[in-house]
C-alpha cells in the first residue's frame, strides 16, 4: 500500500504544456468551481481580517492542489483584491497586513517551472491594476510566493504558520486505492460494484480526509480558516447516477477497446480510479469525528459537464450546423476535460500508445450519452468553509 501511495503521488498531475489536450486549454470546469467559491472565500478572508487572529502583520495563505495553468493565480489575485478593498486608502485605516506569504502546493510532478515563469507577468499585471486604480503601487501588498511540493495528506508547513488555506477540486483525489477489488469491467463505483468496492472507497476517503484535517490543524493558527471545494455527489447513495458517471463512460470506452482486442480485459478489471465523490453527510461525519474544525458554511452547487469558457473557443472555427454537431463538440470537450486530469494515471497502466484511441472512443461514448439526456448532465460541487478550533 505504501508503494502504491508513493507511486501515485509521483505520477499524478494535470497534462502540461498548451496543446489541445493540455490543462492550460481544458480547465474551464475548475475555473468555474473557483468562481462559484469566490463569495465564500471573500467572506472567510474578511472574517479573518476583522478578528483577533490578525494581530500580526504577516499573513500566511496556501492553495493546495494549485496545478499549473490559467487557474493557478486566481485565488491569489482574489485575496489580494479582498484585502485592498477592505482597507482601501482614504476609506478605512491602513491594512494591518503588510506581508502576504503565499504557498502554492501540488504533487511532485506538477510543472512548477511554468508557474515560476508566469510570475513576472503576474506581478506586472498586479502593478498595472493598482496604478490604474485609486491606490498607488506603494500601498500594494507584494505577495511572497513559494512552492511546496508534496502530498497534502501529511504535513506541509511549519506549525501555527497559516491563516487561510484553500483547496479546489483536489480533495476528491485519494492517496491510494487497492487494485485488488475485482470491480469487474469498471474503474469506479457503479451500480454493479460489489459492496466491498463501495466500502473500500468510502473508508479510504474518510481516512485521507481525516489525515488532511489533522495535518492542517497543526499548521493553521487558532481561529484561522479553510475553504474547500469538492467534486461531490448529491445523495448518500454512492451508486446513484451523478456527475461521476463520466467515469462509468470511461469504463465503457475501455471495455470497448478490450472487446476489440486492443487491451486486455484483465487490465480494466485491475484498475480503480483513485478518486471519490463524497456526499455532504460524509464530510460532516469526518469533520465531527476529527474535531479540529468548526463548519461555518456548507453549500452545494452544480456545474455543467461541458462547461467551456468563452475565451477557450475560437469563434471563427467553432460553428454548428445542427444539434448533432453541438453534441459531438460537447462530447469532445468533456473527454478533453477528463483526459487532462486522468491521463497521467491511466498511461502507466494501459500504455501511452493507447491514450489517443481511448479518448477518441471516450468522446464518442460521452456524445452518445449527452444525446440521450433530457437535461444537461452536471457535476455537484460542495463548498465548505471551516474555522480552526481554539
């Protein structure tokens, strides 16, 4: 088990670069989740600023599972804007925060070099935004940014060093999952999965989330806060069809390839995707059992499977003659979105040479499913705001 956990932490990453199947070009769903959580993040940061927690000038924040791409600096930009809006020169007393320590965390194989290469343009834009606004650059809090590679299922930071911790669309990834569950023809929980599969996934999530909470409890100051966004499910029934049905369709694509002799069926049977969509009741249960945090706010949202940001579309090239074209396009977008987050795990098991064929078949499976849906399929997103117990 330890070897499996180590291997996963070393290989899991979003697809790098800026090609057609890169995270850079297929991150609209994650961007939408961050946008949904913005009011909750703003409320949490403002409550920190207005509390006794901020008796010091140096504020520590962390983004866990930051990845590399267009979403990496969204949280940081938003928090800086919240602080400056709260303590805008001439409207309120000067900000007590004179130093903002920002820690970007993700697993070891994350492309941190591309993050660092993007920092000069980020700093330049930050300066321009405030030079053009009511505040002069001298009042701008210049963030001190560093990277902390490693799994968040364990210690990452010095004790009592953080004031605000954020994680979006990352905690549904498990540290490990057994490859001996005999979940025949499936790669995730399905209606045909035996009870031992359901139990293994649920128990692993509870163990991982508890470790996450206890690790952060050591690092966050008393009264500090976390805002966490989960890819989740809307009911307590783990086999009910919900947003994670995208993985059922991926299993269909794999089994179709097995039927054509392109991969061995045993390969599909022995693979289990190391992720889990919890329900709200599971989150609350683990939080209450671990006991280090108080739930301040918990909300559920829905996000379309085929969410595509307008800037991601080339309007000169994307034109639909009929509804079938739209469905095919949406199916390809969903397939690309899933590919960028799963390919690094699938490739070592099924072979790099299989990936293009697999995801082409997967796009067809998704399109077929979308054409049969009465309403647009959606992911469920749970956003929870937590306070570190005194």
